[in-house]
C-alpha cells in the first residue's frame, strides 16, 4: 500500500524515534509500560508511547502547579500572544498533523485537515477572547459602595479526551483554559497516543521560544487508570472529559465526590426530522455525510432519520441510492468517502448492533458487513448500513459508534416527530429539514428539541467553533468552545468595595455599637 507521505509527516512532527517508545518533551515524563499504536488504515504499527506511572504523574503535577504561578501572573492578552503563536505553528504543520490524525484515527485526510483547522480557529477565537474576559460592575444598594465581578483562573485543568477527535477536543479546551490563566494536564485517548505527543511537541517548542515553563501544557499517557489520577486529584479543580456516557457517569461522580467541577461531553443519539416540505437536495448530502462521515464515529453522527410518512418512500429511496455511491477505503486516498473503524472491538460492536436490530424486528435496507481483501487488511473497514427500525428498540436507544442509520416514520404534526427525536436518553445534536417557518420555530422553541444543538436545514454533524458545543441529558450538560463557554475555566469572584466613611449594612440592617 502507498505510504501517502506518512513517514515524512511523522518526522516533521518530531516522532521519528517512535519505535523506541516516545517520551518527548521535558514534561512528558512517561516511563511506564509501552502502548503500541496500530493504524486502522493498514493495520501497521505506527509507533510506541510509554504510559505514565503514578510517579511520572506526580512529576507532571509538580511541573504544572509550579508553571501556574508564572502563567497566571502574565496579563491575559500576553497569554493570548502565546496562543496566537501556537495557532501559527499549527498553520505551518497543518498537513503533517492532519495526516497523522487521519492515519492514527482513520478519518479521511480532508477531515484530518479539518480537525487541525478547528484547532487554528479556536486559537484565533481565544486570542480575541484574551482581551475580553470581562466581569461586570453591579449597582450596590449601599451608598458609597461599588460592587463588581471578576474572573480568576482555576489552576490546573485536567483534560481527558476521546479517540475520534484526537487533537481538536484538546485544543477547544486548552486554548480557552490557557488564555484564562490555567495550565493544563491532558490525557489523550490510548487509541491515538501519537496525536497527543505530536501536539505536545508543537506547544513545547512555542513555550521554549518564549522562555516559558513547559508545565503550562502537560500530557500524560495511558488508559482509564491514568485518567483516574486526574479525576481523583484534589489539585485539579476542573476536569473536562470527552467520551462515552459510561465514562462520564464514573468521572462525573468521582469529581463531584471531591467537589471538583466537571465539564462532560459524552455520547449522542442524533436525529434528523424530515418533514413533507424538506428539500431533498439538502436532505440527502446532510443525512448521508452525517451518518457515514468519520465512519459514523462522531459524537454528532446522524443515527436516526425520522421521516414523515407522506415522503417516506421518496426519501428512503434517495438515501439508499446515495449509499450505493459511497467509496470505502484508505482515508488518505481522497477518492474515498469512508475509512475504517478505530479497531476490531468497534467492528464487533457494529456487527452485534446490526444483529440486535434485526432480532428486535428491524428490516435491513442496506446490508452492512466487514470488508476483506486488498486494501482492507486491517480488518477495520465496514459497510455503512441502513435499517428500518422503531424508536423504542433497545439498540436504537443506544449510541453505537459506527455507521448504522435507523430510518423511522412519523405521521401527523411535527410535534409527533419531536417526541420521537427527544425520546432517547442522549441530548447532543438534532435537526429538522423543512420549508415551513412554523415547524422550524416550534422545533427550536422550549417545546421543541431538547438537545444542546438544534439545526434547521443542515445535518447534525459538523459544528463551528464560534458556538457553545455540548448537549443535555446523558450527553453530560457541558459546553465548550465558543460563546461564553470560557467561563467554566474560571472562578467568579464578587467584590464589594466601600469608599465612604460609614459602614451601612446590606438589607438596611442596623447594628449600633
Ligand atoms: P471512552 O469513554 O472509551 O474514552 C474516552 C476517554 O476517557 C479516554 O481517554 C479514556 O482513557 C478515558 N476514560 C475511560 N474511562 C475512564 C475512567 N473511568 N476514568 C478516567 N478516564 C477514563 O470513549 P471513546 O471510545 O474514546 O470515544 C467515543 C465516545 O466519545 C462516544 O460515545 C462519543 O459520542 C463520545 N464523544 C463525545 C463528544 C462530545 O463532545 N459530546 C466528542 C467526541 C466523542
């Protein structure tokens, strides 16, 4: 199989000695067992990374807590300047980093580049924000007094991230956390460990060039056991964790037990409502990209289509027809639309979900299955499947992180479709396809979609960094990225200052001595 420039990309990112077990950067002290990273693209070993032991973790925390004292004292716009330089480095390294993301995670090269672009965009956003961490001045009820609100950094922010966005999710968190004056300790996914090391190499270079301590950005490597060091650590006031609902349930409880804050970004079960006036030119690409893009491994992937019975046959046939055009193969080859699943465990989960859907009464419209033969040696390539199903099936109620799309009908008013859309435990992304203004507004109203993201005439996947990103219910309730999501990375302090010669008490209370 062609190399697609992977070796060059790895060398450019400082990962040339990866077969020795990388522990690059002075703050990545990892000395533990070796984690091997195999590409789902061709099944080959890409490199090895050492996991962090508890001792390594303690060294990282020492470096981070000491760096915090330097970093928090820098004016926020100066911190923004460092983030600007980091964004510029990412611009220079967009192609090699995009390639590594694609090769290690399996998403298309275009999506790998898109992920790095998101990192660049959030850096730009953070640079602007570094001059806008504004508090408020609040009228005091007491004469000669002024009240105001200030935002202070929290300290060490812990970031735990999932395999499917192995670099962007970190940057969403870290770019904002940094300009807010925090330092970060990141545990990336054990399924894409080289992506974390590559990112650490990039920021370490920027920090070094500015004579700043590398402890401002730290990584630890490993699986959930290393994640537990973070969740249990009272020195970490905020843990931002992205991953499955199963993980979030454990992490949320652990962090809450010690009165830490958690920002949870968990699984979705996203639906598109397709009404009688939906425009098929928009519906078909929106639904198909949403369902098969990143091989169905986005938290915002489209899992369910809720189609009005009057247009059901037409929409079904158009979508099934479009599935016939999908090219599955090496994601670094730009002719392919769909790459592999992350690993063979995921393939098993996908196959089991199809069997379960059938057992519950689902009718397969587009057959799934594992691809074999030349180009598919990794065993991780599967065919996107479409199944006619009902919303109450147990398997439909669950997020299967694979390209399986469930089609279901609704009849009558849009309220019936909204009820189905909301009738799952997750609440991340949702959309409606309609030309009717009233239907669209109902969907966006308090009585409409219960998700954190509700779109009209676009699909469920592919959010922009300018908006707050996250979802309700079992998706965890967290918001990160744009809008005022920065506030979660800071602590709010209310100040009352008396510039009079008296001491009037609040609520008119008299206390004469
Ligand atoms: P996962 O839950 O298996 O792992 C996510 C991360 O959590 C990994 O780094 C893992 O090591 C760590 N982890 C797992 N258990 C832990 C524990 N008990 N304590 C501390 N850390 C622990 O998820 P995954 O398979 O990597 O990713 C897929 C899932 O992530 C899907 O459910 C997807 O919807 C979700 N996701 C959500 C968003 C979002 O923004 N809502 C974004 C991306 C992915």
